[in-house]
């Protein structure tokens, strides 16, 4: 499988719905370079995040562990930087007001990038980290350009460069691409293979017109946005999420689509540079979203934490995913098998011909045979599991069951008859046996992997952020932000 000195270019989008791709059937959004990548490789249309919010999903991609194994259960609201080490101007900046002490949330938990580095790979990161202590390069990365927190202004981003936090002038999407190209040029001159992570903040909010270059926004001036449902607001929608009707709806969608197209242009520059460097034939390119996104789907604006109770709609948990590797992955192919982000760790290691010392601890399995397009390589009885704090999901091809500890409400959807998840059958007496079987299977699976002191089932996760890593002895609730008005 492995070609000599196989490189990895891993591109990660932020809050990108699986529906926001031209090659996935969206006729309005402009993604020519991602469409080109899909034409050269394999697109997955049933790829799931491990948790429908950024930090837990990113931690799971890197470590192969579920949130209840690595302890990151919500987006990280504090621990990104040392507030005392910031300039006086930055200490006064409202975006950094919640910071205290920089903390590595994944300390002592192996990441596949560390295993790659140990095997001789040169690893570089350009873009969002959001897993604690953004100032320090970690997890095997030598080259490091990142964002101080998680989200940021597109035009005035808070960045980390050369170990220093500062507010920059410039469009962050272009800055991430430019640094990635610089790293690629440096890495191409080495004799060792490389891993280059390019983690865009796009298409995460803000979506106001002033946050994106007019050249991209104008592309959607006349777009009717019929590719996105226009529905009444979901009754559980949180009030803090950007949302709107009429002209406000159009402005938000215009900004969202513009940010995707701007990112797509950057990806095109990366793909062109691979070819110019003569690296295309020996580089596997991965494009993925960290979590799904609703932009009016189900009447929801946002992802899993756009509602309270937290949601597990397919639009929140499905992520766009493309793999391309010339001569190995069949060009122009589409895979409809159920695959999860916890499968990335074992798959990339197998592609690199490296052992997986964490295999016995991890829930995922390699899907390399699927990538090769081998006949009969479909995995039998594949079941997908997700969690977001005390909310857990089990999904088969036919059914989805969502269990909210301790009291519910729970959900059951017959996906063959109700792919839009509109008819909750959890209380239907005719489905009682299905609910019992799925609930038992859900509980047994998590029991076999959960680290008890990191168990999200009993964590007071609200969707408003995580303040510190979960550790024994922490006062109950102290690790997580409360619901507004509840502290």
C-alpha cells in the first residue's frame, strides 16, 4: 500500500455541513477545488464526527478516542493561553477575557501525529488547534502557526506565530493557506516524509458581510439559497446562536457560503503547489469537517450545541470527507458505508505502514480496504456511536437512537422511512423492543471504552464551553460553563 515517502496533507474545515459541497449535490455553493479533489479520489457521504462540536471532535480525530476516553467534552472556553503572559492590550481584549492558565487538554494521551513524528515524519500545523495551550507546539508538530483560541474574527484574528499571541490584520483563511504553503515548501526540501495539517476556521461564524472579502460575498448576491430549508425556529434553539429570517437569513447564508468558497480557493492553491513540487503522486490528501452544521435545517442554526437539550441530528453529526491518493484510491468514487472519525487514527497508521500500539484501547478500525475500493470490503454490522456530554447516540443504517442521561427526552428515528428525522418514535409502543435493544447495545459499547473519571454521562455539559480538563477531585460542575443565568 505505502509508496516510498508517502506524505499526508490533512485539511480540516470548521462547522462545515456535509451538504455544503457542490460534489455532494448542492447546486448553489461554489466549491470547484473540493469538487476536483472528489473527482480525483473518494467522497464519503456517511462519515460521522464523534461529537457534534469542535474541540471534542478534533481531540477524537487525533487520539482515536471517544470524548469519554480523552475527557474533552465541550468546546474549550479556557486554557488556550496564559492570560498573564499577554500584552496589556490583549488582556483587555473581550475575546480573551475567559482565559486563565494555558493547559494541554490532551497531555499524556497519544496522538497519531506523535507516532508519525516518532517514525520520522516532519509534522507541521497551520490553522486552528483549540485543544489547549495554543502557544506551544505539541503532539509531534515542529512547525506551528495557529489561532489563540478557537473561533476568531476573519479580518482581525487573534493568532499565534513564533510563540507570540497578537491581533493580526488580514483575512485568516488566506493567512492559514499562506503559512501552509510556506511549510509545504520547507517540508518538500527534506528527505523525510511530512504530515501537514491545515485547519481552517472557515466556515465557522462570524458571517457578517464585513468579515469576508467582497469578491467572495458578491458571488452570492443573487443566490436564492434554495439549497437550505427555510423553516420556523426550532423550539430548543439557544438564543445566542447567529440566526435570522428574511434579509438577515440571506446575509448569514451569504457569509457562510462565501467563507466556504474562500476556503475552497485556498485548498486549490495547496493542491496546485503539490503538483508544482512534484508531490501529488506520493501524497494522500484528506479533507474533512470537524462536525456538521445546521443553517436552518430542522429550524436549527448551529451544530450539536445550537439547541438545549443538545442535539444529534444527522446534519449535526455528518461531516464532509474526501480522500485522494493517485493510483491507490479509485478516482471519482463515492462510499456510502458508515464511517467515523474514531477510524482515522488506525487508518492513517495502516496507510503509512506503521504499527498501532493503541489498537486495544481504541474503538475505531481501519477503513483502508474501503479506500482501495476492494470488492467485498464492506464492513458487516457497522454501528456508529456519538456523544456530547450526557447525550449519546447509536446509529445503524436503519435506525438512530439518542439517549439523554439521566431523564431524557430520548429519540428514535426510522431512517429508511424518515431520513429527515421528523417522526420521533421513542414513545411508540410498537418500537419498544427496538428502543430496548439499541439502548442496551449503546450502554454496553460505551461501558467497554469509557474511562470512569472522564465519563461524559455524568458530566454537566451545557454546550457553552469547558473551562478545564476533567480530573478526579474537581468540584462537580467546575470544569464546564453553566447555562446562562444558572450560576
